[in-house]
C-alpha cells in the first residue's frame, strides 16, 4: 500500500473515530493496539476489490429474483477449530445446500461463508458469572479467550493479528476446496449418500433423485468446463472491531476508492446499526457489498435513513437487509419495513436470518433454537415477499458440517436431554450437517410453491 493510501484512510477515519462505537474491546495499553494495527496495515489484503464488485453484481441479481443468496457458517469461528476437516465439512455442507437450492429455485445460488473472519461477537452482558466468580464475557477469539480464567478473558490486541492469520489460512483452504476438484458437480450426488439414512429422506427422495438424474445427464453428455468443477464461496463476517476493519481497509488501485479487504461482504449487527454511530459511518465510506441486520423493533424510518446513509445513489447489489425477526413476529414486523423500502425505490436485497430471533433456553438452561421455528420464520419471510411482490433474496444461517447437537428437532429429533451430547458452539447453536440439508430441501420446496 502506498503511503498516500494510508493517509487517505487515516483522514477518512476521523469521520467515524468521532462517533460512538458500541461493543468495542477495551485494551489496557493503547500503544499495544497501535503496534498491532500498524502491522496489519502493512499486510496483504485477504480479498480483492474486483472480487467484491463481482459479488455485488451477483447480489444485484438476487435482488431482482434472478439469483438466491446462501450465507452459512459458525456463529463464532474459533482458532482451535480451524482445521482442514472442519473447514472441509462446512464447505461441503454449503455446496450441497447450494445444489439443492439451485434445483428448487432454478436460479444461481450465490454462496457466502460466515467464514474466514467471524471472530468477534457483541454480547448481551459485559460479564459472565460462574459459581460466584465474575469475569468479562467471551467476545470472540479475536478479542479474548473462551476459557473462564482472568488471563484468558483479558482483551488482548495480539489476537487481532491471529484473527488475520487464521482468516488467511481458512480462506486459502476454502479457495483450494472450491477450485481444486472438491466442488466438482458430478461428485455432488455422492455427497447426498450421508443423508439417505435420515428419516426425512423419503420425503425428499423424489427431488434428490431428480437432482441425481440431472447430474448424470450432464456427466453422460460429456459437457465439460470449469463451471462444473469449480465454484466460488465468498467470505463474510460481522464487522465489529473498528480498529481491525480500519487497518484492513485498502484503496482500490483501479478506482482509487476504499474497500474493506478482510472479507468480500461485511455486515453491521443488530446492536451496532445506530444511524449516528461509528459502524454505519465507517461502512458508508467503503464500496463493498454490505449488509445490515434488522431486528423486530426496526421501523420504516430506520430503514430509510440506512438507505440514505449507506446507499444514497441506489447502487444495485450494494445494500442487503438481513432480517432476524423471530418466527412469531416476522409476519407482523416485516411488511412495513419492506413496504417502506419498496416505496423509496432504491434497490435493497432482502435476506432472512431465521436464527437470531429464535434463540431460547431449554429447560436445562442450554441455549438452543427449535428447527421448526427456523423453518416457520423462513416461511413467513417468503409469505411477506409474496404478498408485497418483492423478492426473497436469500437466507443467512448458522451451521456446521459436523454432527453436533445444538438445535432441537429436525427429522433426526434432537431432544432437550440430548442437547448436551455434542454441543460445541462457543456462542449460538448451529444447524448440524443433516439439519442444514433438511433446511435446504424445505426451502427448495418453498421456492417452488411460491413460484419465485
Ligand atoms: C450474529 O449474526 O451472530 C449476531 C450477533 O446477530 P445479530 O446482530 O442479528 O444479533
Ligand atoms: Co449468532
């Protein structure tokens, strides 16, 4: 990066440094943070601006109903779980879901991992108390450690460097998996084999065998080409830690405009989307495709002000609203905000996050979600768009490719007393591999039912 670029970003940064930033880490030594961010400023970008623009074009298609977006990955990635197996399982799950959805929607599926950078979390409480001991809450591996000890829970700027390096390593593997034959469409039908023993399989057998037949047809007809063997999974995360995202901001050499380069797509969380706050200000200066989470208390005016600030010129594919309303609330809370954006006329893409409005505590105190609530919120999302004549642009789910037991229900019937058997998430409960495929099959059915 040229010296000149650094000074452009530093002077831009004054606009958000003057505004309140919520949910930020607290470091004991500001000099230490500066050393880390100075180092990160010298490091290569994780993604290129050109790739971000390409994704923006694909999101513009989703906004028009000509593509469907699939976001998937952990609530919180951890350094410890950055292994080839776990990343491979997640990539495979996302690709399998994408095949099922492509079949249901008959449009391309834009695949975006909540991966390679999802290392920081806003928490509802600053502290956590266990057996009378109170320590700072776990805020994600880029801020502090999960272990419940004072040393581990200290906010440590060195973790930002680690987060950068783990992101590099994860993204490298994702790129290798999606470019190197792992994603070969002709192999995808084999991947379904694990699902055949699922009690739900019978219901989807027709669809699965139609997909198989289509695959075999492609194979037999000798159609070749990179489209069948390679695909692209873009990266995304919640841009929470302002000094980190700022240190990875770069000036695009082609257009001389600023981009976040820690991921292709970044979003602002429900807790940090205040219109006069630092996150919204920072996002207004970059050219990536971006998202904002919208919870059940969002009103039409919030939506219009966010459009004014984040996409004043109405660029297609630039702004995605990710609604996370709750199954019981979506049908009432969503129409007025979709209508407001529709009336405004500047394009926005609507994506459903059916996870974060449906978190509950099981009777044994474990944080979980019900599979049926997740599906009901997605159905509500489709219903609202059908009534309003707008497009459901995609879904955003927390998932893993592993066989965990974190979400209640699904055809394999995870019950309250089996939740603890394999509960590995550091923050929110995720769909396991089988539940993820089941979600994809059910959405594929909905996509057909609603003729979208
Ligand atoms: C999340 O995506 O993990 C999250 C914290 O979501 P939200 O900002 O919607 O609460
Ligand atoms: Co979460």
